[in-house]
């Protein structure tokens, strides 16, 4: 399994870091077999596998449940778990308790928190306690209500300055990695060049130190319209629905199961059964 030191080394070597989300045992097995460097149990699971409108509905119990499944499927892959909405905002104690559960109970190797401001102190405290923290700036979906929609962030010079300052504060507080979501590629490049820690982009152009995609976007699995920054490498929906339709047709027509799918009792036993 890679370590936080390996990720810094990869940045120094100009080796792009590949991150994908996973939420359950089979997707985790796939991302590990596919060779990702780091897996993210994102709170995007609220939408992708639980069908909520946003990540705001996701609870700590949800994250623990899914992280356990992911660790069973990808035991050799460094796993970051999102701290869900409002589990790291109230005070230090609640934050520590939540992070302890994610690492000790669920098996996460690190946690991810969104935003800056007061969160800088939380990152410092968690790091001091031995919890590796990945920061998340730019578009921060847990703040969707405040942001007023899923929009590109850091588009003005002033906003870009603020973003860079927040990124530096996160690095100084001890974050080992930064996810940068939905920012102009020039801004993401500048943040990546300024920081020593690796910057993982999503909707942030090609000049970051790595990329992250949501599993269900990458596979086109149960997602409707995808964002501009998504590239799908498979099409589960267009393969999955016809597969289900064929199964239903076969069952209705009595074509499935065929003889090869059935179990057979030997003749002697059959004779005894029916006399
Ligand atoms: O929850 C998630 O999947 C994320 C990524 C989009 C970075 O936070
Ligand atoms: Na997230």
C-alpha cells in the first residue's frame, strides 16, 4: 500500500496520481485491480448509491458502513474517507471522535474535509493526533446551500487569490493532499505549483498532480447527465438495462433457466422418492 510519503514523492517525480471513488466491495475490488494509487470513499455516495439529492444527507454511520466494505475490497489501496456534513464543524471533540471512528472502526487510512476558515484548525488538530488529512477546496459540495449551486469557483482574480491562500493554510496546517474541484485550469496549475503537497483535481484541468473521478461517472452507472469535466470509460447503463430486459424476456418465455443451470438428482434417489 502506498503511503502519504509516497504521494509527495510522486509529485516530486512528476508522476500523476490516479484516484477514483469506491463505495462498496465490488467497486473497491475493481479500482484496486485497475491500479489506482488511492481510493476515495466520497460522500458522493449519498447521490451515487443512496439516491439523495446532495451530500448533506450523508451521515457518519453511512461513511463507516461503506468504508468497511471498501477496505474489504481494496485492502492494499490507501483509502481516504470523507468526513460528512457537520461532523467536523461543531468543536474539536466531535471532530476527533468522528475521525477516530472512521480510522479505528471503519479502517480509513486518512480523512477528507471540505473548506478553509475554521477548518484549518481542525486539520492542525487532526494531524497532531495522527490523522492524515486531505483538504478539499474550490467547489465544496457540502456547502451547496451556501454556494447556491454547483458552479465553477475561483474565476475572478480575487477569488483565485483567496483560494491560493486557503490552499497554503491547509498545507501549513498539515494536510498531506488537496482535492481541488471545479476551478479554472490556470488557477489549479498555480495552486499545484505553489504547494509541496499533491493537488488532485476534478474539473481542474490537466496540470494538477493527479486526478479523481467518481466511480459512477467513470462507469456511467446510474448517473443521468454528467458534468463537463467527466469522462466515462464504460457504459454500465447501456449494457445493464438491456441485460435486465433480456433476463425478464427469458423468464417470461421459460427460456431461462436452461438444463445447464439446473441440478439433477440421480435415478436411484428419484426411484426412492417416487417409489
Ligand atoms: O465525494 C466525492 O466523491 C468527492 C470527490 C468528487 C472529490 O469529494
Ligand atoms: Na466528497
